[in-house]
C-alpha cells in the first residue's frame, strides 16, 4: 500500500539493485580476467570437441606458423616460465659455447616464443623490437633431419623442468609432413604423449 | 507447536513492515545514475578483455619407435578386426583387412562420412568378436593438412574409439591411392 504514495513526486527508479548487479559482475570479471598474452605468432588453430583446458603451468608449446610463401610451416618454441627459459639459455651456452650477457638473458626470459636457429640467437636478441617482429615473419627453428634443433630445445626444456608437458599449437593449414617431423622428433626424445591445442567445437549429437 | 511458532513470527513482521513504510519519505535520495554508468563502463571493459575462448587440448599418444636393437616385434593384430584409414586432404581412403586391400573413399561430412563407415565396421567387428575389438590404423598422407589430422583424431573421440594407432604410410599404400585416383578420373 505504501508503495503507491511515491507516485506523487516525479518517477525515480531505484538504481540500487542495478548497481549491486553491475558491481557483482565487475568483481567477477576482475577476478577471473586473464589478460591475453602477447602472442608473437598468429596461428589459426583447428577446432575439435576436446574440452580439456590447457594447463597454465609446466608447459612447452611448439608452435607452427604458416609460411608466407605458402609451403611448409615455421616452427617456434616457447615455455611458460621465466625460470625455465633462463635455465634453457644456460644449457644453450654450455652446449654451443655462446656467451650471453645479462641484457640478452633478461630479454630472452621475457620472450614468449623463439623461432630462430641457435647460431642466430645472439644476433636476434640484439635486434630492436620492431626488427624482431619483422624477423619473426620468416624464421623457423631448423627441423631437418641433418640439423634438428627442435630436438635440442625439447631436450633442454625437459632438463630444465622435468615435469614439463608438451603441446603442439599448429596452424590448421600446415602440411602434414611438418607435423610428422615434429612427432618424429618427439619420438626420438622418447616423448610419446603430447597434446594438440585446439579451439572448442560443439560435440555432435550421436 | 509448529503452528504457534508460525503465528509468533508472523505478527512482529507485520509490525516492522508498517514501521518501514514511513521511513523512506524522510531519507535523502542519492542519485545512483553516475555510479551505474561507471559500473557498466568497467563491466564492459572487463567483459571485452576477458579471454573467453581458453585453448583446449587434445591428448595424443603415439607408439614408440621400434629399432632393431629392441628385439621386440610390433604387435600382431588380426586383419579381421582392422580398418585402415589413409587420410588425405579432406578425404579419407580406407580399406578393411590387410591382404588384398580394396580401397574406398569417404570424407569428413558428419552424417555420411567417415563416422558412418567406422560405426558400420565396428558393428561388424562387434558382432563377430565382441565389444571394443575394432582397431583403427590411421595413416596420414603427405598432402594432408594439420586440420585433417585433428579431424580424424576428433572422429575417434566422437565415436569413442579407444583402440587406434598412428602409423607411417607405406609406399605400397601410396601406390594404391594413386591407382585409385587414376581409375576414378577415368570413370568420371
């Protein structure tokens, strides 16, 4: 009964529940938000019905980007943690005899993905950011059978973090022989279990 | 007892309600509109920056390499339980058995494609040998895309096929597909 008395004055909508709702949603999104990691590579992954989320930790990602010339794929390598990256760089120093200074180490530890041969790594780390981006458009980790550096990367990463899991993130148009080489490389490293990164697709009704 | 309790709690509530009705008249109103504006602005920001499509992963297990040193032979399987898929770009050539393979072709279309073929073959094997006896051998051809690879593994997940193996294609099978393609060109 008391409600109708308000009609005498001009209509005022009570905004309080709306504010409550808005702030509730803000809180929710603020807490769940995970900003998109800057990705150096644009990879269009295929969709599948697999619904297991990618673990955020202890993961190494072998990315295969499309080649601008159309054929083949360019292989990149990335691990999740800064710590592992530094440990890998140590291993590269030991194995190949390159010496990296503190600035180069610092830069290497923040780069999410690396796609250059070991020989070029030092020069790559001395490029400016724009130059690195341009460089990333046409480089790859060598995966030929005579010079398979991807195997070395995997070996170093597993040395640095024995718990690490392997995921392949490939462009859907990558020719299969490239994938076959990567799987072959993994087999040579005695890795028989790995993951393929996909986007979710609805499960068909059976 | 229950009725009494109900009656007791009901009475004071009514009293409170009538007391409340007088209060809002005197309370100063705060204009919430700017707050709502701000709230929704922030809300929009967070909604847009949230990564909604978190990547998913599909597990793959590949058989270990067998070298001469290992002194293990690859596992033998009965040809009657096998279906071999030769996956090309968007197309699947398949044959059943091992001796005298007769090639057929299908694709990834959901109703009439490979799923139907696999389910039919499974029903056949199940009738003769029991459940979960069918073995799918997947061989990827060089002209296939990564997409085809994911699609075929996806098919395995869709029909819940546990026994499948990823094997390298043999030169004989490549020839077989070449021949099949030629005969198809002639007839069409």
